């Protein structure tokens, strides 16, 4: 596996973990925020926590994300976003 492919795999893993935890932990807080049951900052803090726990590879740019998605599509995995 090349260094580029390794970064793509790390990005894919972080993306999927973030997606899972956003749905499981952040989305319910967003609904509570909309119903004025919690402060907005509680929801935003959860998003920041998820991003910190599941970071994208160091130096991974927006163009790298596009390139990774194109790579996944070419491999038959499909686009992430």
C-alpha cells in the first residue's frame, strides 16, 4: 500500500467513525437544542469532541478529500460524501 493509499484509508476510517458518532451522539443533542432543552454550545462541544477523537490525517487538504473520494469511486467503494 502506498503512502497516499494509506492516507486515503485513514481518511475513510475517520469519515465513517465521525458519521457514526454524529448520528449516535451529536444528532440527538441537535434535536434537544432545537427544542430549547439544552444550550447550543453543548451540541457544538459534542461535534468538536467527535472531530478530536477521530481526526483526518495530518495535512489532509480539501483537495485530498476530493482525490480520496475519486479513488474510492474508482475502486467501487463509492463516494463518502
